[in-house]
């Protein structure tokens, strides 16, 4: 195939992903609704005394804009807007997979636009686990990245019409972790992680793991929509939810830094992730939907609203910081209790 045609096809795929992600976006019920906090009427707190800073990367806020897009003229505009939003709200921001720009360098500007509009922000690069250290280096250099996500996406690749068919990834991850001068975050793309996966990653030397569970953008649904027969609909509910993945991480939380993403809809979902042991929380679909529906200014206002609401929620719970939050009482549903019992996991 002619190089230009192949590049156009891959750029078109990036646009398809973005349009389908928005088409299927709806604030559905998910496992965050299976967790409740116990209300305390005498919290002995004040908004001015609340410290929201997470113990990770010197970030100011315990949430970030997670990987979404890049690789086409349309997604370049989105990345520019997201970068301006990140700069205005002092949030870290991850880009979508840079593999296309490593293969076709003329597309690098669709990612570099993030650094252009957010020169001093914390920017996270992104490549697939099928890439080696050389590709990782290119991704880091392209953005002058502060950290790099390696995404693991077997379920997506299996359903993707032109997806990879080989998933020997552990050597790549180990090599990149050993050689990288910046932190490496290994993240799922929305199908969650098991305790076994988390233990495997720890054994590879991974210090930052985004469990990225089911409940938000569904890449099986997106890739199946791109198939002529649409024959993989039976996998639409594949994987562990974000909450289940955080439960899976409980025994490993002292050995690595757990990040959470997938289906986060509001400030209370963020607080629930933090209570279950996440150091920070990634949000993609909710921010993208707001940007497309309401524009940049209103999306900045929405994020600032969340930043205020996080402080309000900690005060309501009588937690002065995120460490105290982790000791607040919660009730989990019978469904989650059953999950814990079957998986032989401790109560969070």
C-alpha cells in the first residue's frame, strides 16, 4: 500500500475512534454507584484546612486529563483545546497513542500542539506496549514529556479490524522502565486489571499503574462498530470495572502507585477512587463530551467546579487530606461484597 494511503487510513481511524467515543458516550450507571460513604454530622473540618495535593509527581490536584486523541487534523484541534483546558486548570494531561506519529513523522504536530499550548504543564506521552525503547524515546522527545503511558489493549486489538495479533509485551515494558529517564505509567484502555496483572507489572519494575476499568469509553464497542459484520457485540461487557480493579489492587498498593480511570463522571466518583487507594484519577470521556457539547470555556468551568467540589466533599467527610480520606468508612453493595469473596480480596 502506498505510504500516503496507509497514513490517511490510520488518520481516519483516529477520527473514527473519536466520533464513535462521542456517539456512545452517556453517563451510564456503573460500579461507583455500588459504594456509599457514611455521613458524619460533626466532621470538625473547614474548607480552608483541606489539602488536596496528591503524593504523586508534585501535582496540585488528584485528577488529570487522560489519554484521548491525536494523529489527524481534526484531533490536532482537539488536542490544542485540551491543552488550553489543562493549562487553565493546572491539570496534568495525557495524549492519545503517538504510534501513528512515530510511523508518520509528518503527523507529530497533532501531538506537539499540546506542548505549544501548555508549555509548562505536566504532559504525559503515550505508546502501545508493542513498542520498544527506541519508539518510547521518540514519543518522549516528541512532547518533551514529563511521563510516558504504555497502554495495554489486548481486547481492543482483538476486535479492531486491523488490530495486532501478537501480544508478547513484557520484555518491552521491562526494557522501557529500565531505560526511561522519566516515570512510566502502564495503563489499560478500559477493561480493568486483575491482581495477577498488577503483580506481573510490579515484577517488571512498574511504579505507576492505571487500572483503567470498564464503565467509560468502550473500545470493544468502538472497534466492533468499525467491523462490517459487527460480530463482537457479545464482548461489550468484557473486563473488570474501575471499582473492581481498585479492589483487585488492594493487596498491592504498598508496592506501587495505583492510578484509576474509566467511567469517572463527577467529583464524588473521583473521591471514591481516592478512598479505594488511587493516588490520582484520570478522566477522558466526560471531559471530551463537555468540550464537544459546551466548548472550552464551559469545560474549564466544569473542571474548576470539580476542584471546588473535591474540597467540599473532603470537608463533609471530616478528612483534611487524601491520606485521611483513605480511612473513612464506606458501605459496599452485596454485588461488590460477592466479588471480594469470590476473588479472596480484603475489604477496602
